[in-house]
């Protein structure tokens, strides 16, 4: 089998899990689909390879296991503007589902998630004959997932045909309805199907088309609510710690494009550095507030799963606030 573009000769997957994942690749004698193959669909003036939903879902599930990510999404955007969404694991909450779809749509165009997102996110974005594609994982960092994402991209591009069981027929039918971005069938009595509508579509016409597709199957339809815009949040851009006789911390924050700088001081200990960091952030925030802000206290504690948690008490004018973050 010839070497895929972008993979240098001699490059191998070194981890055991990558070797196991490679088993889903076609055999060496398996041909790459031709234009007249049933797995190949014709776009507007070009040939595009059709991705198998079940197979890409398997790749996503492997990615979640390999990277310990919470959830993942695959998005393919064709030159004509059509979308294909595959999301794992199944059964996500509306909020989690909407977050993944919103951030994947943003990142496939802008190259990164929205600046208001503070959750760790990793992604791989690339172009192919089928259009723009992105794999986006929530709950893991880019550095921790880089190798796994690169291998997953390789697998997706070199799969020659859908493998495994196809998604339920009703899911397939609903995903083809104009205005439906995603659908997931859940067993039950009666069974139900969750659908996510494309932004900007006429919901009335799309809902009528969904009703016709469901027909008299006795399936309940649950529509996923569109996510509300994320509230803007201050973003940490840079933090510098200088330790001598004491701790001196300088921070740079971003608020809607405005740079905010602050400085804090503390003892030359781990607790002193944390306290100085909190002071520096409070100092940087002062231009945004009409009242005084003061760090009253800061301490570490242990969560039930033995994680270090940093707890801080801040007074903003007459109000006292308590926050916590995993250290």
C-alpha cells in the first residue's frame, strides 16, 4: 500500500494502542474506491469519498479512550456547505451536545474555538476532496492528544468503505432532511430520537419534514435546544513568576480585546506564589470595576479523588465571593 500524503517514510505508531487501532485499516490488497464505487458520491463537479458513520464513530470512540477526553465530534463541511456530524459518546446532554457542535463549527472556519471557552479542547483540522474536516475533543489538551489526533486523521482518510453496523435507518433518514444537522435514536418504550437543527433554517418547514420522515413509526422526537451565546469571560494570556526573597507575579489578561496587566506579591513558598498570582489577577481587574477588589484568603484542600483544589475568597466592594479551581 502506498504511503499516505503527509506521513514520512519510516514513520510508525509506537504506542500499543495505536497498533491495535491500526487493525481497522483496510488490508494491503484493499483498493482505494474509484469514482464509480457505491461508496463514492458525486459532488458539484468533483468526486468525494463518503465517510462511513459507523467507522468514524469507532475512530472517535478510540480517541476518547486513548486521550481520556470527555466527548468528541467529527465535522465534515463540503464545498457546497453540507455538513456531516458524528458525535461520541451517545446520550450526551443537550448542553454538551450544543457545545461540541458550536465549537466545531467555529473552529473549522476560524482555526480555534471561541475565546470564551475555558475547558481544555484539542482539535485536528484538515482539507480533503470531500471538503474541510475537523476532529474536536473536549476534556484533553492539544499537547496530550496530538499524536492520537494525527493517527485518527490518517485512519479516517484511508478508510476505503464504511465498516461495522450502520446507524439505525431512521437516524440516516433524518440526517438527510434539509435543516437537520444531527440525529440520534434512543431505544425505549416508545423509542425517541433527538435532533439538532441547523442554525438559520426555517424551523417550521424542517419540523414538518421530520414529521413526514418519522411517519407512524411511534417514535417521539426531542429537539435539542440551540445553545445560548457564551458569556464573555476574562482570559489569561500570560503569567510570569519571579521568586527571590519573596514571590513577584505579573499577569496579562484579555477582556474583549482589551489588555489588562496586574502585579501581586507573596512569600517565597508554593502558597505564597498562589496568593501572589491571585493578587495579580485582582490588580489587573481593577480597571473593569467601580469598587475595590481584595483577595481575603487563599488555601489548598483535597477533593474526594485526591486532587488538589485551590480555594480563594475575594471581596468586591461589599460582596464576598468564593471560587475554587483544580490546582
